[in-house]
C-alpha cells in the first residue's frame, strides 16, 4: 500500500512562495517549448543549461543549510546546551530535502568548509560550474587537512580555474587527494598499513537468483596484483576467441583458484607506481600515483619499495645519515625502475612514436599511464581500449599524440556518424570532442605528477642533481661523503 500524505491545513504559504512559483512556471514553459519543437542541438543545450541552473540552486541549498546550522548553534548556545551545539540540524535538513538522513552530518561539514575556507570554490559553485556530486568530491578529501591548507588549495584553484574541467568525480577526488596527501602525517600512513590487518572476505548467498556475491578487503598490492592478473587473463582469452563475456571469464578464473587443483596464484607481479625522483630519493612530499588504485601518501609509496618504515618528516640530511641498507638493496635488486621522462621543468610525459597500424604493447602502457582513466569528459571508467583520436582510416598516425585511453562504452560511442575528435595540444595532451549533435567538449590528460598543470620555462640542467645523487648513491658506503648539497637542488 502506498504511503498516505496528510494534507496541510490552515498553514499560510511563506512569503517567498509566489516568486518561486513564478520562476518555475517561466522555466517550465521554456522547457516545454523546446521539448515539443526543439532540435537535437537545442535539446542538448537546454539539458546543459538546466544542469547549470540545478547546480546553482544546489549551492543555494548548501548556503541555506549552513545558515540553518548557524541559527541552531546560536539557539542552543543561548539555552546553555553546549554538549552538541548543532544537534538535530542534519536530520531536519534531510527532511527538508526529502532524503535519507544518513550522511548529512558530513554534508554540513562540507558546507562549513565551503563557506568558511574556500570562497573561490563557493563562487564557482554558485555559478553552476560544479554539480553537487563534483563539489562533494572536492570538499570531502579536504576534511583531513587544516583550515589554512584548505584556503591554500582554494587559492591554487583560483590560479588554475581549469583544474577540474570536464572531470568526473573519481578524477576530481584523485586531484584533491594529490594535494591533501602531501600533508599526510606518519600516523595516517601507519593507519593505512594497520588497515591491512583487517583484511577479510565475505560470502553472501542470494537464493532468489541462485548466485553468491563475494566481498573481499585486501591489502593494496595484493588486491592490485589479483585485479591485474584477472584482467589480463580475460583480455587474453577474449582475444583468442573465447565466446564468454569478459565478466564471465573473470568470474570463472577467480573461482578456478579454489576449485581447480592445478590453479596457481601468479608470482610475477607488475604494479605501476608513479612518483617523482625527488619523492623517491630525497623525501619530497609530492604524493605518488598507484596505477589502478589512485594517489597514495609519499612516505607510504617509499615504504612499498623499501619494505620498512620511513618517517614522513625526515629531512635530506636525516635520510642521508640513516641511509638504510635495506632500502638501497631493495631498489637495486627487487624493484624495476622504469623512467618516464617529462619535458624539462614541466609535468607532461614526452611522447613516443610507432609506424605500426596497431599500438605496440609498450605504447599502450604509456598511454594508460598518461591518461589513467577514460578520456571522455566526466567519465570515470577504467581504460579498456587504446584508440586513435583521429582514426587511422582518415590518416591518423599511430603515436601517443594521436592516441587516448577509453572505456569500451565510450570507444563505441565515438563511432557515431558525425562524431569528430582532434588533438589541439600535445603538452599537456588536450583534444577537442565534437559530438554529432552540436555541443563540443575538451579533454585534457592529467599531469604525470602533482594535481595541476603548471608549465613554466626551465633550464635542462635541472637534471644535474639527479646525476650527482646517483653518483653518491652508488659509491661505497665507507667513503664517508655526504649527499649533494641541498642548496644546489632547484626548488
């Protein structure tokens, strides 16, 4: 039986109901006209503009929620109720929005960050430049840092207003975490490692469908190794004509580890960890990127390689004095360092070319490393296919400049008649997407390191400190000489 609503009786309408109703009526008439007689381009433009209006209204909802919390706090303070000044605010706001109240305490915390610490982001939100989900992806990672760091990030955004252009929520979250993890404490790093002690697996039967779901929480490296191996197996079998879907192959392959006596867990693991040389060797705070997972704290990335704890706040001199042999041994014997060079002083990966019609495997890996996720604007899908931006049949060359990574769905959508894509910039790699129905979009590859593209002229000699550091690293331990002077290292 459907829920019965009790009609309002005798309650006068608020004084603002009239203007609200007039605005809604005007908007409805415009949308109805487009819906009845508009072209495809007009319809899509209307959808985009309506999304901007909705986002702007969500900003005002956040502002009203923040104001409501201020009033509740003030009222509780006057009554002497100091234990929980904002008690009941989250629940009442959820009721006003006709939503589940779970999660609205975090919503109010995000509102406080938005209006107290990030005025530039708030201004962009008010203009409808971010959806509510995108703004949540920005604000939620900022909770772990202090207010002055949030303001610092807000100022960085003001200088780089295209930082989140055409990004989905997962990409946005990675971008912000790349900033916040630079200030992650040793305690936070230890929490990440101690979380591995909570590894577990849960089986849930579903009698109605005759299926069973498996939920597992594994350490990062073990989980990525399992994921990469299963994905590689399904790709290989599918390429050799296996009639099963990739999802079916992956499920069967996972089950084979337990059901087949000949099944073996893969030993040779390939895990992509992207970090700057200064982060690896000099204790720099620039976070690293773990391929297939996301950004991780810099000291945690170093410890994955070293196999032992490295304090986050160690200076160059302290690291040089300690010079742990296990760390050097691990780097020299068990870790393969693949160098991906960037343009001098910049954060963009330098291209490589091929004369082949099909992308070579190393080039595919390079493109996956550069793009990280599907290059379709706002899509957070994992890269499943490497594609020519300008099709090979139209003369597009096989090179990283004319290549991008796409999920399968987006790569098929690109084949729509009239859909065109062109590369408009090589560093950073940026392409223009022209749909067959009018609107155009831009897609920019994320920076190899850092959270924003920051090109600036730099001398090629900046790499001198790397050679000096390598010479010191490879010298006998008993020479007693110290590392290169930190004053000689460019800031």
